[in-house]
C-alpha cells in the first residue's frame, strides 16, 4: 500500500510533467523543430548532448528525492500526502526543492535535445507556475508544519539552484559533502 502511494504520486506529478505533456507537445507539433541540423549539424549535436546530460541529472535528482521523502520524510512528493518530518539530508542539503529542480532539468533537457520551441515554452510555463506556487502555497505550509526548523533551513539552502557545498544544518556553515 505504501509503495502504491509513491507510485501514484510520481505518475500524477513528475511523470505527467516530464513525459505525458512533452510527448503530446511533440506529437501535436511535429514541425516544431528549430531545424538546426540542416544549418549547423554540430550545434544540434551539442544541444542533444547537453539535453541528454540535463535529463539524466534531473532523473537522478528525482529518484533521490522520492527515496528521501519516503524514508526520511515519511511521506510522498504529493501535496495531498506531505512528509511528516522535515528532510534536510542528502540532496536536500544542497537545494530545498530538488524535485522541482530535477523536473526543470529534465524539461530543459528535452527542449534542447529536441530543439523544440514548444518544449521550451512548456519549461518556461512550469518555471513560472512553480515560482508562484511554491512561495505562496508550499512554503507557508512547510512553515506551519515545521516552524523554526524550516525557517533556519530556508535561510541557508536555496530554493532551486543547488549550493556548491552541502549545508551542515548546525551553524549554517557549508561543509564538504
């Protein structure tokens, strides 16, 4: 039953954002390619390599996040089944929203790999929606649930772009990973 909660949350949220919507956009806009291959084939190869790298990094971040939410946070990534404990270990020592950061990496990677304006637009829309949702809805909920611990964490760990060095959680000073 617990596994089903995580599978359902992953299928409804990140899978929808990084697979279903991009596939639909590519399918319904087959002529969207920026046609870089005919003019600059080397540029297309570089974009595809960068895109694949971003997609791999994003997927790794997604897997690490779901695992930590389940094992340490005692919850899922879904807003209807949030964590019961504040997670400040692993990838959360570098970035507060690794799930969103991971999805953003995958979406930007898809836009680059497919040289798609539609996918780039979907990436931009995803960023804008989360730029509004997270500070207005998610963060106040975390503050209510975890209080001062969340405020301290929020002061030291950035929302989406990871720190270079892990936050140690004590004095606010970074430590080696």
